[in-house]
C-alpha cells in the first residue's frame, strides 16, 4: 500500500511531468512551423494566416522574436478572456456547457473540502483504531486520516452522517441550479438560431413497403393524408455503398493527379513518370499526368453507370426518409407524435443536423436494431468482466505488502526504496491509464453497430458504455480486487464471519490508489492534452511524406472535436471519487480540486484555439451528466451505509436510510422539471419563430431552402459540379467552405472520414454556417488568440442579455 513518501514520489513525478509538458507546449506553440497544430480552429474559420508566408527561410520555421519567449505563459490569461456568451458564438453551446461541468466540480468540491478537511481529519486521526489493527491489516499513514480509524460503535459516526446530509443537500442544490441554467441556455440558444434545415425536418424510419407503390409514393400519400396543411417534401435515402467506394478511389486518383501537375509546374522541363506495376516498383513506365487523367476518366464512367443503376433500382431505396414541413410547428407535431396505430411503423424523430447524420447506419433495417442492441449489450457485459484481469494486475502493483506476505521471495527487489515508491506511487495509475487507452475506440465501434443515425447519439451511447465500465471496473473493481490483494493474509487466516469487517475497514484505504490515478490521469494527462504531442508528430510526418497539395495539408491539420465518449465518463469518475471519499477519506479532495481547475483552463484553451465541433446538439448530453452525478451520490450513501454497518454503529446507521430516498425523489423532480427541454421542442416556441419568419420574410421559398439540405450525393449531376483545384502556396482556399462541403459529401456517401478530394456544387448548401466577416491582424501567432473576434460563426446571434445566469 502506498505510504506518504510513495504519494510524495508520485506527486513529484507527475508535477514535473505536467510542468515539462506545459513548458514544451508554451515554446512549441509560438513556432511558425507548428502554427497549424496549435491554432487550427482559426484556420478553419478563415481568421488566421500562416506566419510562414513571409520572412526569411529560418523565420518560416523558428520564431525569431525573442520578446515572445519572455511571455510564453500568456496563453493562460488569454484562455480566460473570452466570455461565456462569446464562447457560445465561437464554439457552440456544447463546448460552453462542457466547460461548465468543470466549474460545477469546483463549485461543489471547494466548499466541501473547506468543511470536510478541518472537521473530519481531526475526528478520524484522534481515534487510533488502526494502531491496534496494524498487525492484522496492511495500513499506511494516509489510512489513519480515514473513517477506518474510527472505532466500532463510536459516537463520532454522527459527525460523518451529519456531513453526508450536509454534502448531499449542497450537491443537490448546485445540481438544481446548474440544470436550471443549462436548460435556460439551451432554450435561448435554440430560439436564437437562424433558419436551419433540421428545424423543419423529421427523420422517418421503418416506412412500410406497399405492393405496387414505391417508397416515395408511400411517403407522399401518407404525409399528404395525415399532415395535409404542413407537409412540404421529402428526401429519399439510397444505399450507395458501392458508389461511395468508387468515389473514395477516384479521390485518391485526383489527389495523385494534383500532385503530379504541381510537380510538373515546378519543373516544366521534366514531366513526371511512374511504373504501372505492383506498387510502382516494376512494369512499363508511363507519363504520370496522362495516366491519372485516363484513370479518372474511366472512373467517371463507372461512377455514372453505378449512379444510374442505383437510381433505377427500387431495391436501393431504403425505408428511411427525411421529411420536411412548411413550418417548425408542423415538424414539431410530427416528430413528437405517434404516426400510425401500429407503433412499429412510420417512426418519427427530429432529424439530426445534416453534418451530424451518420449515413452508413441509415441502411440498417429497423427489425435488426433490437437484435443488434441485445448482442452489443451482451458484448459490453463480457468486456467488462474481461477487463477485470488487467484491473486485478494493476491492484497487485498497488499492494506490494500484501504480496510480500504471501510471496516473501520477492521482498529483496520490492524493498529497494526508490523501486518500492515508484511501484506503489506512480506505476499503478500509469498501468491503469494504459489498459484503458483502446477501450473508447472499441466502445464507439460497438455503438455504431447498434445502428444510431446521428454522430451525437453514437457518442452519447459510447460515453454511457464507458461510464458503466469505469464504474464497475475502475471504481468497484479496484476496491474489490484491491481489498482482496491488500488484505490477502487476513482473508486466509481469519474466520469467515470477520471478512465483512475487514472489507469495511479496507474500502476507505483504496483512496491511496485513486490519488495516484488522479495525479497520472488528471494532472500529467491533462498537461499532455494541451501539448498535443501525437497530433504534432502526425502533422509533421504527413506534411513531410504525404502532403502533396494544399488540400492534403488541410486534412493533415484537421483537429477533430472534444472526445466526449472518453472525456465525459472520466469527468464523471472524478465526481464519483470526490463524492464517495468526501466523508470517507477527505484527504483525496485537494487532488480532485487541482484536476478540475487545471482541466478547465486547458480545455478552455483547446476549445477556443484547437477543436472544431463536428456537430451541435444544444447540450443534449447534460441530462446524462446530471443523472450520473446523482448516481454518484446514491453510491456514496450506500457505501457509507454498508461501511457503518460493519462498524456496528446500530444507533447511527438507520439515520442514513432515508437519504437515498430523498435523493431519488430530488432526481425524479429534476427529471420531470427540466428534461423535457432536452427531449422535446415546445410548440409555443416553434409557432413563435414561424410567425416571426412570416413577418420578416413573407416571400421565402422554403422548398428551395430545404431542397439540398439532406440531399444524397447520388443526385448530384457531374455536369453541374465543378472541380476545385488547389495549389500549394499559390492559391489560398476558403478553408471553412471547402472543408464543410468536403466533409458533408463524404458523410453523405457513408465515408467515415473525408477523403482528400471532393466535388463541390456550384452553389453552397443552404445549411452551411455563415463565415465570419472580420480578419485578425497577421501577427497574431505571437499572442495565441486574435484580439478581435466575429462571434457570428455559427449563423446565429446569442446576445448576453437574452438569458440570465443564476449562479
């Protein structure tokens, strides 16, 4: 078990690691060669120019303004300058509410730490129970600060119970305020949005096949009959997987053609050539430009044939469609009502915004969804128990004393001072972090198999799976397996009736393991997040070996968005640890507070400068965050109830029984009071916006506005599309439009990631967000954040006076 010196060694290693990461980041971010890695958000918005375009050769790679090295830590105050209102307009409501989770953690745990540390630690330390049990149990100095040190039947347990009530009341109060604030922010956010396609569109699944009628005819007939005054049009969905494969191959060929044409422009005296054999290693040598032009010409013919085949084959039309209405009110009525007396047909729900659609899953038949979800549920259950093996291994590292008693021959190596401190204070948290590295990817694949049609829903489902895994394996699994290893000698040499008592005493002792995990994951891990070492290396490798055109460089720069499937469950684990150990072992709270404060600063910087949201859900994840914090409260109450029962506290334990009941009642009230704002759209709000539109824009052609919002690329005529030619360092491309159109085209044809080359329609899609109109100064790469913003990037105005924060 980790001692105070072991915790000190771990703290030193993690603090030094975090400082080294921050120092490296501060120096790397001001180098021109890394500008696209640390400020991609501004490039995507078209508000930042590359500092490598001017100056001498050395200045293109190294920042020669030595004054900036004296202010290399100015990113910290810069990250806090943007107000929440500006942040919403800059990055969306999802990002702003995500950051509020960290501030909620500080609001909850700072007062709890102020109360718990000066009250509970003296109560626990002065009891001295573990002094008499040290021969039976493996204990450390930190354990003497926990509730385990209080003797059975002690009147001091009334202090712990009183504080559990106080902390529960405080947490519920903060959760209520935050739920109210977020729900209000969401409603104002939706009300302030400009006209967007998803406001008028409903996704319809399991459309019945009527003999003698096409899917399109069935849709028209059904909605004209049941929604005669509001139905406008619909978009059919085609299964174009083969066509998508051809498009991806053609994109690669076009990319090679761009590269060879650029190569020839730079050296007109020599035309590029290639061998047409395996991997270009042998075979006839031909002119590269002519070869790729011929290949593209052949692919165009094949794509046109495949396109016509899909259009003419009725089997290619899926029983899914996007149905649009003349008003938001009509869409709200359809999305929130049952359409047929058969509840399994004509299933309607709000359509995701176009960039949020996961097109590949639209081809999944509705009848298979239940089977898929059952199979995935069983797979997740098996995966949770499979991961118990590495969790047990991690706990064996954290409890070397227990192993020494059973296996004395390991003692000479383990007892070396530095090795022992390293193994117990740092290695367990690092090993657990490594074992968890690939898990979010596996869970996301499982969520995709389940058949959800929106990327935001996929991420929320993957996040839920990861949370259950963290709860069962990382929290409960670490306690159970850790207790078994830790007190192995006691389990083997005591009567069975004494085992519950041993577990009751040992559970608080796992705080030492979680402290090491918090320092590895929450301190050094967060510092590693801002360093972006992996994206930095990948960008430069791609830029060196794979980038052939400006399009390639933009793809290599793609920063992605906040990794919600991994980040949210990890956040909820910290809430769980803080709430559970606030009364049991309060010494853990300062480590939690450092995490919340540091992570808030880092993610605020990343959201402003790096991440580019793939979608905007309007903070749809908040009800899950609230529910899991409530679950943490219930777990803490039940664990304390079980712990006191092992302490023979018959007089005080019954006082805790009512607490879970009150907590569940509070959760039920919040669910009925606030959750409808995240699940349904008020008809009152929809009608108000419709009336406003009719007043301000009475002649709007809504059908034209919605015509291509959910248009499958199969309908886009090659003759109407123009090829966008991009040349490195010659033509500056509007990053936002080309990337948005490129990503939408790739998603539309079920491609998981945008290829390098895309066709672009002659007119931009109507659902594209508006570009900012101002440009920042060109010397901004010295300062981290442009001093001027146009916070209208998302196509809506979110004014500060439109809502009032009730903090």
